[in-house]
C-alpha cells in the first residue's frame, strides 16, 4: 500500500514548468510505500496493476475486478453488521439473565424469611 508524495509532485511542478509531461520514472519516484518496503517493489506492484486490464480480455478482467471488489466490500459490511448484532444480542441476554437471577434471589430470600417467621 502506498501513497503519492504531494511535496515531491509540487517540486516537480515548480522545477519543470516548461515541460508538458513528466516521465514514468519521475512519477514513480513520487510514490511512497507505507509498509516500509523498498520503492522498487511498490513500482513493480503498480506496473502490474496498470498492465492488468490490457489485452483482448482486458474489459472482462476489469469487470471481474470491479465485481470482486464490490462483493468483498459487501461481505465485509455484512460481517461487521453481524458482529454488531451479536454484540447487542449478548448484551441483551446478559441483562436478562442478571434480571432473572435478581428476581430468583429476591424470591428465595422472601421464602426463607417467611419460613423463618412461620417456624418462630
């Protein structure tokens, strides 16, 4: 995972005002790897992704990539919702059990008190 260093791009823009476009090497030098790896691996990953959707089946591969990403997003969203609902259900169940234990204990105390007074 990487990002584009805006300061480096701005420096290129200030230095190279007369040149209409930058070279690929100059653009790739603006990439910063967040994983702490070397820039060559990041550039290789980016080039692989740029060339991934080219060729005779490029549009189909691009559509598959979009569908795969969307399904992954929907699955993650559903999983997070399921985790939230399970947490809510466990809180409700815990509160119900505590309430039930409270009333059971109160009833047990009342029974013992009344039997104590009845035997005295």
